[in-house]
C-alpha cells in the first residue's frame, strides 16, 4: 500500500514551467506493484526505484499522483507524453 501523502516520507517541492509539484523518491524495495510511466508509456515494474509526483496547491490531490521513471520526470519539459519527442 502506498504511503499517504501526509506520511513522514521525505517529499520535496519542485517548480517547473508545468507548475508546482510534490516529488517523492520511491526506493526499489518499497515499490510493490507495477505502474505505467506517463513520460515514456513503459512499465515501471515492482521493485524498481522511481518517483511519484502530484501537483501541489488547491487543485492537487491523491488522485493526481503519477509514478515516473526518474529520467522521464527530469526530461518532461523536453518531450511529450508517451516518449515522443517534439519535431
């Protein structure tokens, strides 16, 4: 079961051109289910470290959480969702 957003797990704030985000690193040993990365549309298998992000502010909620490969999250401003680069 994922840790609640208000848990003691370290979450950092991140600002980018796409808004304000909460970002939490999920170690591989803590990842117990598969997720689909919105950056590359590939599977993040259980046991693989990644980040979980959600928008902060009044409009962000648990339902907005997304699990990303860290390189995909870091490159989100340079590529479109699904791993396709803009032409």
